[in-house]
């Protein structure tokens, strides 16, 4: 975004912008985050993003404060391509899983007209099922695990530190 465009937004009285999903995601779903602390290459790099945030926050017009930036951050799930899910020792603690012999009537929200099971087999271990309230490529994180909370809080602090 050019400085002229930012000045134009300010002159219109824009006080804040929401930047939609820019976190590194896999190609199957922009909501399936692969890395909570990295910008997807499609949107440039970390330096470019940090520069954009800084320029939006700067006071360009004397009597108008800078533009506040809100970043869309979806902490419910990751991609099955995330390192946490690919590592069995981490996956079984960081995600909501259950033994495949158990029954569950929970359905997924990914296909509202044809709701399927919210549980799918872990690709490398058919004895374990993982919860996905949306697509099968987006396993739900286990917020009963304090390590998950620490990791997500760390990622939020990373983005907050940009201003």
C-alpha cells in the first residue's frame, strides 16, 4: 500500500483497518495455519508486513492520529501441515484427539447441508481420531493443555510487539 493511499484513508477519517488472514497457511485453506508467527509468502515477507503496520500507525496528517491495525488471528485450529500436528509426541497433546474405538455424534460445520463427522483418523495412526469442527485439514487445538495456551499467547505477543 502506497503512502498516498494511506494518506487518502486518513483523509476519509478511517481510524482502523482489519487485515485478513496473512499468517502462513497451507494452500488448501487460508484458515489452516502452518505457522502462527510468519506472514504467508503470497503477501510478502515479515519486513514488508512490519513496514506496512508502521506506516499505517504513523501520523501522516497533523490533526489525525495514525490508523490502528487489527490482524485476523484464528486460534481454534491449525493446518494438518503444522509442525505440531506432524510430530506425534506433540500432536497427541496439542490437539483434541480420542481413541478410534470410541463413538461420537459430533458433526463438522464445514458442510452445513451435509454434516459429516467432526472426527477423522490421524493420517499416520488409524487408532487415533482428531477433532475438526471445520474441514478435515484443520484439526482443533486442545485448550485444556497449558502448553497450547502458552504457544498461542506467545504468537499473540509476537504480533502485538509489532504495534
